[in-house]
């Protein structure tokens, strides 16, 4: 009789613990975000190491962002800065990430840790024939390696409050097939949930987190601690005018207009022949706030479908672009963000799309900051 009573008690206790864990996993975090910026080209996309990297971002940067009115940051990190080729941790980068998250919390900035580039996947790793040159989506080992990176990150970050720190487990996926990305999302989501049942996870759509592919994204069902993410730099001829890495920015030297038809027939005719196929669309379409609303539609509908926060993780204008055009576009973007409660982080804080000059320790574009802060703040 005692044995049966003990067995029954153990079953009841197990059920109680299971129910408690389920309740905890079902709790919606207070990871509330509205307006932020990317702390880019520091722990990601940078060759700086040692003293230069350590001094590049300091506590005063986070204090400045809080004072300006930002409420969160996105912190891109790269595998090559955190692990060597044998998979050993590189301690200095981990210490810098710890400092960044400590400073974020101290200055009331929520933070998204974004695994930006890994050895098996880089968003610009495309062959000249346009084919995907990454191994992540065709290699089981590469996918398990990604999961193992997040196991280690989770071990390092798991004690951070779920209300203050979120994970974006990969930036701008470029799978050949949308279903390849959906299957990886399910796999990494399951792995992370086995370690952290409640952490907010940021998940983007395939093909550079494009707004137009959001409708193909399969979001894990029943998980309300997910933020849906897309990136937006349209029209590229405006946001990347003069950008050496983008063909349209590198070769087009004519004028750009916004709002309205972006390129006149005269400027189109004078443009190099090799970019005319891409350039032609800008002579035919009117680009304005209504065009932005139209292009956001799929992302907005996906967020409504799943009942999740929508987040534009990257948007901005290259620094050399005419500032009046940049401000016109930025103003329209902010209006649409506010209309549909879309959180955002500009690309970026202090690099070539940024508003802060880290070398001179002054603002590169104070009017841009004032414009960014003119929209709706996070509701308290």
C-alpha cells in the first residue's frame, strides 16, 4: 500500500512539474520594443581586434542611445570573432558581448543578439551565376554546427532576463528553396526551446529577410515568444546610391528623385547599358509612402496571422546619398512603422549608414537622429 501511495505521489509530482514547465513556457515575455539601431561593424563584419575593437564601442554609446530615446539595440556577432576554426571560444569577444549586454541593461535598452555571419552561411555568398554558394542548407553537419553555436551562446546568455535579451539565430538566410529555410527554422527552434522554453526568438524570412518572402515563412505554432523580422532597403537606387558593392549604386551616376518616378528618361538613356535592365523599373513606377505600404503588406499580414510582433531589423540610407532624399524616405518609413506598430532598428549606429561618427566622437547627421526620434516611442 505504501509503495502504491509513493508511486502515486511521484506521478502527481511529475504531472505538477510538467504543468508548471508548460505554464512557464506558455508565458508571454515583456520583451517590448519599438525603435532601435544596429551596433554593427564591431563584433561583426570587422577586422578590428584587440585594443581597437575593445575601444570601438563603450558604455557611453549605450548611454547616448538611451538619452536620445532609443529603447533597444540589435547586436550582430560573427562566428569568426567568437570561435576559431577548431571551434574553440575566443574569450575577448565573449567578454565584449557581456559588457554590451550589461551596458544595455544599465541604460534600459533591450537587446537582440544576432548571429550575423557563420562559416557555412554568409548572406552575400552567391556565385556569379546567381546560385547559392553556402553549405548550410545542404549539410546536416553544418546545421548541427549552427545548433551547437547556439547551445554555447545559450549557456552564456541563459541567465539574462527574457524580458531584456532576445536571440536572432541567423541573419538574412539565402536558401535556394523556401522550404529549406522552414525546415532549419523548425530544427533550430526545437533545439533552443529544449534549452530555453521562454526566450524571445527573432525569426526572419528567406532570401535576405525580404518582405516579399514573408508569406512563405512557416512559423512554429503556438509559440508567442517569437518576433517576425524583415529587412527593407527599397528602392535600392536611392538607399544604395554610390555604394560600391551594389551594381546599381556603383554604376548609376544620374539623378534620383523621391517621392515620385525615381529616374527620368533622359538619365536612363545616359546610363551604362549593363545596368539598364535593373534601372528600367525606376523609370516606370512611382515610389512614395503608398508604395512602401504596399510592399509591407505580406509582412504585416504574416504578423497578424500569427499574432506576433513585427520588426524591421535593417533599414537605412547610405551616407553619401542626398540628405533631402534620405529624409523624405525616412519620414515615410517611420509613418508606416507607426501605422502598423512595426518595431525597427536602423542600419546603423556608427558605420556608413549611421548617424554617429565614432572617430570624431560627434554626430554625422543630427537631423537624421531628430527625425528618427520624431515618431512614436515605446508605450510605457
